[in-house]
C-alpha cells in the first residue's frame, strides 16, 4: 500500500525513501493482510513467466544452437567402450593385527567400503598401473624411445589419463566395488580395469603383511616390557609376605581373627557385668550397715550367724537375770558385758565382710580393665592384619594382571607372525572385466538433454539479467510504487501510416488526461506545469497536443515554453524574457492574442510535424511564449517576483496556462515555476528513461514541497506494452487503429 500525499502544500517523503514524514496521507488499494503474501508470490511468478515468454525467441535460439553443437559433438566424438570388474570386500578375513577391527568398537561397513573405493581410485594405484603398462610397452620389439624411458611429463600425463577414464563406484548396501575403465577399444578397457583390480589386491596384501610385521614387532617389545614388570611385581609380593608375616590372604585367617575378637568381646561384657554386680552388692551392704542392719548376703555367712545367735542368747540372759534379780545385780551387769562383747564381735565381722566385698569390687575392676586392654590390642591387630592383607592382595592382583597381559601378548605375537607370513587379503575379484562390444559413450540422449537444459538455463539467466536492467517503466502499475504519483496516461507513439489515425489516438488519450485533471471545466484559470527528468522525454509533444485539445474544447490556452534554447532567437517575436521584464510587452502579448501562425506552431517542434496542423480558427485561442536564450542568458529573469505578475495576468486572460519547464535534474527552473502551478505533471519516455532517474526527479520536486499530480508515459508501443501484461496479447492495437480510421 503506497501512501499518497493529498495536499500539495504539505511536505511529504520522497517516493524513493518509501516513508512518510507528515501525517497528511491516505491509503490506496488496501489489501487484506492474510491475502497479501499469496498475491505477492503469485505476482512474482507471473512476472517471471512473462519475462521468459517475451524472451522465448532468444531462449529458443540458444537451445537450438546448443542442440546443434551437442549433435556435432556426438557425431564427431570417437566411440568409447567400458570394461567393468567387481571386487568384494570380506571384513571377516580382515587382519586383526592391523588395527582394522577392535573389540567393543562398532565399525560402519559402508564407511569401510568407501575407504577401500577411495584407495582404488588413488593416484598410487594409477601410478603403479602406468608403470606396468610402460614396462610392457618397453618390452615390445618395436618400442619407441619415448615408450622405453618416458619423461616425467609423459608419465604424469599417462597417470592423469588413467585417472580421468577410471570410474570406481560402491554400493552402501553391499560390500562390492565396481571398477570401470573407458577406452577406445573393448579389449583395452577390460585389460586396464583388470589391472586396477589386481594392483589393488596386491597393494592390499602388502599392506596387510606390513601391518602384521609391525604388529609382531610391537608385540615383541610389549612382551619384553611386560615380562620385566611381572618379575618386579612377583618379587614385591614375596618381599611383602616376608616382612608382614602373612602367607596367604584367604578367608580362614580372617575368620579366626574375627572369632577371637568375638570371644574377647564376650569376656569383656561378662567382666563388666561382674563389676557392676559387685558394686551393687557393696552399695547395698553399706546402706544396710548405715541403717543398723546386717546385709542379707553377710548375714548368711556361718560365722555371722553364730555371732548373731551368741548376741541373741546374751540378750535373753540379760532379760531373764534382770527380771529375776534386778538391773543392778552383778550377774546382770556381767551378762550385759557379755552382750556388748558379742555385739562388738558381730560388728567387727560385718566390717571385715564389707572389706572383703570392697576387695571383690576392686578385683572385678582390674579384671575388666585387663580384658578391655586385651580387646583393644586384638582390635588393633585385626585392623593391621586387614591392611596388610589388602596390600598383599593388591600386589598379587597386579602380578596376576601382568601375567594375563603377558599371555594375551604372546597369543597376539604368534598370530601376527603367522599373518605376516600368510599375507591375507580382505578382498577378492568376484567378476573380472570382459570386453564389451557395445559402446558406452558418448551418450547421445544424455548429451542432447544436458545441452538443451543448459541452454534453457542460460537463457533463463540471461533473461533475468536483461530484465534486471533499468530500462524505464513498462507498465503503468510500476509508476505509483516508484514515484509516489499515479500514472494518468499512456501516450502512444506515432505509427507509420495515416496521420489522422495517429492524431485521433493521441487526442483521445490527452482528452482523458484533461478530463481527469478537470482542465476543461469553467471557472478560474489553471496553471499546468509540465516537467521531465531529462531532455527528449516527449513533454513538448504532450504539452502542444494538450493545448490543441483544449483549444478544440473552446478553451483559451497560453503555452509558456520555458525550455532554454541552444541558439538565440532572432525572429523578432516577443520572448518570455521580454514579457517577464516589461509590463507593456506583457500586456500587449497577453491581450493581443497569438503570435504564431499554424505553420509556425507545427514547425517549432519536430515532434509535431507528423500530425495534422491546427486549423486557423483554432489557433486564435492559442498563444505561445518562448524562451529566447539559454540558461545563463535568461536565468536571472526567472525570479518568484517577476513570475508572479506574469502568472496573475495570464490567469485573467486565459483559461489554461501550460508551462513547459526545463529538465528537473538539469535545471532549477522547474522548482521556481512549480510555486505558481496548480497542477504539476511529469513526462517520462516509456521503456527508455530509467526508473531511478524518474524517481530522482520526482523526489527533487517533493524535496521542494512540490506535489506531482501525475506521470505521463510517452512514446508507448501498444503491441510491446501488451506483452508485459499477458502471454498472448490481443490485437488491441489494430482494433484501436481500425476504430479511429472508421469513426474519426
């Protein structure tokens, strides 16, 4: 969607910049967002197809030339024959000593086959085949000196020829390699293909044998190093046995140590329990004595029981004597003395029993401490023994690993020596090449198809490059996106033939432009400025034809030709400089009427000579002011102040003032004249003036706050114009000319 300025007084963005700098704009031709992308791609594809269709003659010519050249190549080229040999790769017979197969490493069979195929097509194989062929040629009786001892350049050329004619293909789904060679004769092709296969197998066998020899040498070195390491490991294990006193590291010794540790732990628990019991017994005895009683376990002793019985007998005797004789009787006193002695002996025995219990407690503590010390020592011994056994097992494991490695190396060494003598080959020829009498080249159909396709592609590329050239506008739809101004008319080029038809065709086009710009409506006079980017764009033709159309409509028209002249006008007519400089001359010209006869109007512009001259009656309403000199001669006269008076007086005397400005990109007069114009039109030559040039001119006018109301494409070829719009252009041009010839 292109924003179009709607106010000529407002400053807007230049069309080439593609952005708007003011808010006074409106959308044209809105498109739904979801439909924009498909329409865009459809348009691009359609335009590309049209471009190819327009250049179909060029593309067809290129294809024809390519096919002709391909046909000549096919007819003149010598026939080529191909011999093919099949080689099968057998990985089950591959050399394990060569490192091609490793346990635990998955290998891609297709990658291995591709590796072998690259080896077949290598320069080494080609060089060996070339040497074999040279040796055979040198052995012939009629051999030439160059064949007996070829130079390095000849040998290199032979190698390159062999590699060029060699084809090696492999299938990823099988283990087959196809070796093909193309030559001028079937026998030669089969011979060289078989030589490549045999040379590959010979090199493969030598490679396997050399790899096995290198592997055997490596095994021998590793065996020597491993044997020395094994001897050192065994000596270290034996020395450690002697120093640690451990003979074996089996599970029996560990079980005995653990059983001994369990027994000591049980004894320690029993000693702790005995010590606790003795302490409890002592505590109970002391508490009973403190309360004045005899502990039960002490009272059970025989001597304690006898002392208790003696004390009780003494107490009974004291009680009986006291009851019989009284408290003071000597027998009572003696009995009391005996009671006290019995009590004293009892307390003494109790004290001795407590001492015995205390001694038992101390003995239990000593036993517990001794057992705990023994348990700690046994635990330390067990831990130390475990560490020594672990170290010994490590030494023994290292020796065992070295012993196993030595065994494996010995087996590999024996196998490598056997393989180096056998020279195994992991490939075999499944089918030798045989002479094939059917030529394989040149391929006629393929050559012609490639030539045709290549020529068509080249034609498409040339079409793209040619279409990318900026040769001006080809369709009116291209004008608005490029310049920001719509295309208001397509002025057809003058065709050879009836001048009346040409005049009618252009007249109707210009009348449509006049109607769209409302120049024929009554009211205030309008000033129309006609601009162009470069000279020879047809703006003079458009301006004068438009003036004649306006005159035919009954309008009074003034043509102000402000284009500079290469030579000074010496006809004596009043020039534009005179009208601008003096008010008297301006009044005489503007009120007096025309200064040019119909013949002079036609002769002043070469583009008007091919059309019918205006009638005398029509030319009365047409006045022309022409610039006398060049840019430097009359440039100072073009100032806003002097031009304002001319435009004001011209509006009062004429209905339409048509002003032809110099090229916008070459002179600044267009920017000055545009300040007094109501409508600014821009003429561009169809399919000639570059789009960038027209866009630059319009942008320059926009930068000067000038709005271009429309662009007119001149010199339009009707038939070529239709080729840019559709594949099969309808005969519109002929119908139009016939219409004007019949009814004009």
